[in-house]
């Protein structure tokens, strides 16, 4: 009986560890972009969720441009906020776009 309780506790603890958030849920590295003559960046951004760039979330301001992806994940950039509109994939580690690539949001995968 004691062995069964110990085994159940061990399995339960292992399951709990698997559900805790870790850095595996983030893209490791930095994503950069330009906006209004300034630079912005996201460091170790979360994976799998849409990130609207705060400086250009308002459709009344010019979008960001010249994105650079130095993370270990593919970055899909979107022309609209909340990952809407035309999209473009930037490969991991070296993906980048010119000043013609307009960006308001991004998701890493």
C-alpha cells in the first residue's frame, strides 16, 4: 500500500511540473522593429500568442517597419493589430524585412 501511495505522489508531482510555465513557452532572443524614428524590441516574447506592438496599435499612427527576428522561433508579422491583415513569415535567427514591410502585430511559433 505504501508503494502505491509513493508512486501516486511521484506521478502527481511529475504531472504538476509538466504543467508549470517555463521558458520553453517563449521564443528565446530579441525581435526588433522601427517606428516613428525610434526602435522597439521584444525580448524572449511568448510563443503562440498574438502580440500587438504597443507603439503602433492605434490605426491612426503609422505602422512599424523593418522588423528583425533574432529569436529561435519563426515570427509571423501582420500588417494589422491583433494579427489581422496581410502576413509575412520571418525565419528564426536571421529573418528581417525592409522599411517597406509594415507591421502592427506578431506571433512566434
